[in-house]
C-alpha cells in the first residue's frame, strides 16, 4: 500500500484508508462477526488508518472498533475519531463536552491517545462557536497528549475557509467532494496546502451514487443526478468494469488527496478495493464517464444550516 505524508503532521497515511461508519450500521444492518473481520482485512491490506465517530451507530462503531483492535499492536495503526455530533439532531460543541467526548472515545476504543480528533459536521451549528470555544478546548486536549492533531470535517466547502480565516487547523476531512462527479475539494487544495493543512478525502462512491448498489433512503440526489449516474454505471458495465472501481481509482490518484477513506462491513469488499487500486486506471473510460457526468459536475446539496453552505458553483 502506497503512503503519503499528511501535511501539518508527522503521519504517513495509506492512500486508501478504512472508514468505520459501516460498523455503526449507517448503510445496512451488519453481522458483527463479519464487521470485525472487515477491520482486520483492512489492516492486512495495509489500510492502517482508521476513521470513526461517536455518531456512527451512536457509539456502536467506536465500541466495535475497540473490540476489533484489542489485540492489535497500538503502533501498527492510526486512529481518528470525532466529536460534537452524537445523533441526527444532537450536537454539542461546548468546551465541557469536548473533554468528556475525548475521554469517552478513548475508553470505547481502548487506547490512551488518538492521532486525529475532528469536529464533526460543524455546518449544523453556529460555526463561530467552533472558533471561539471548541477548538481552544480541543487544543487543551492536545496539550495533555490525548490527541495528536486536530481539525474539522463536514460537507459544505464554505466551512473550511470560514474556520481557517480565523484560526489554525492541523487537518481537514471532506466527503463527497472529490469524486468522479464532484471535484470541488480538489479546487480547494491549493488554499489548504498554502495554509499547511493536511488534506483527507472520504466517500469516493458518494454514498453509493457512484456504484451499482441501491441508494440509501436518505440520499439527497435528485432524479436527474440519479439518472445520469446510472447511465455512467451502465457504460462502465458495458466495458466490463464496475463504476465503483473507476471511482475509487480516480479518488486515490490525486496526490493532493493524502488519503481516501472508504468503509464497508464486508471483508471481501475491503480486499476488492485494495486490489482495484493496484490495477491501472482506464483513462479512456474515465474520460467517457466524465463526459456523461458533465451536466451534473460539481452538483451538491445543502447540508446543515443554509448560511453555512457555499452557494457558489
């Protein structure tokens, strides 16, 4: 597995990392034994950076991950988790909750420190609180050695410039914004690199939009977006290629994206992803698929508070 240095840190991350949201049954009910095996499959494939959150499964992901990693040497993997979002509508970015959340995550995961701690989905709250209260409290946790690096995650592109315009961050994590269909996070990369911020990308399949699997019920893709993506998937199928393979290969190919985080509770699926990124990218097929996707290039939806969203395409 190829690794890249995460700017703003001393960490070397694999270009493909394991997202543990699947352990929290965010997409489908999972078999616990199979989910635990998926973690070990990821490690066996060199995906030794694992990302989770107390939001995933409302604690279930962190707990199961702690079980899966119980007998794994601590220096053989890198962990990130998050704070601030605890259910669909429960957010708490107060300084008091920062300290509590870090300690709870450490206990669930069974570790003494976490490499990366992210403020999760900050677009759902008044973001000035993140600058004035949350990040200073998180820096104190960093000084105590409980977390090594801190940052933010979320969907709207606007959140990164808003925070970095007022304070420093070690890293940022974006999802659904560097894919075959949407490359807005790539456009932001020069600014982030200039600020010395580590860049991490997640969700190369855009919550199944760029796969042949059924979309989850909560997916916000419009009928037009769904139809065009189905046409792109059909073209890939005609060429004997799964569009998910093309999507994953595209996401990991950009060196500005230090790592791409993808999650599954299926060990076979994880192994398949690892094999895919070792295969050559079909550049002609990529060009043809991107041409089909042109009418919806950089399509996005509103997430969180409307005022926290970037309305510029």
